[in-house]
C-alpha cells in the first residue's frame, strides 16, 4: 500500500476492479447453480450489485488507510 491517507492510486483502482470482477463471477456462478436459470435480468441484477458493492467497499477501505496500512490515521511525520 503506497497511497497516502484519503488518496487513491492506480493500483487501488485496478485491485478494486479485480475484486469487483471476482465477486461478480462468484456471485453469478452461485446464482446460476442455485436457480438453474440462464442469464436473465433477475439473475444478473444481484451479480452487478455484489460486484459494485465489493469495488466500492475496497476503494473506501483504501481511502481510509495510510501508506502504513493503518486505518483512520494520518501519514506518519518524518523526523
């Protein structure tokens, strides 16, 4: 984690997108296996919601941590 408190860098965005993609894929597989349905809006809506929620959660976590991976703390001052 290199980004500073209340900032995001490209690694944060790319990891957020990866988490969103993986969450959506896993949620979709679970829904399809559970209902036996094909791709309809009813089965895709929870997949999209889960993916977007996971990405936003990760990005909010990144915003709230500093470069030392401490939550809700400012950057440590240099001596």
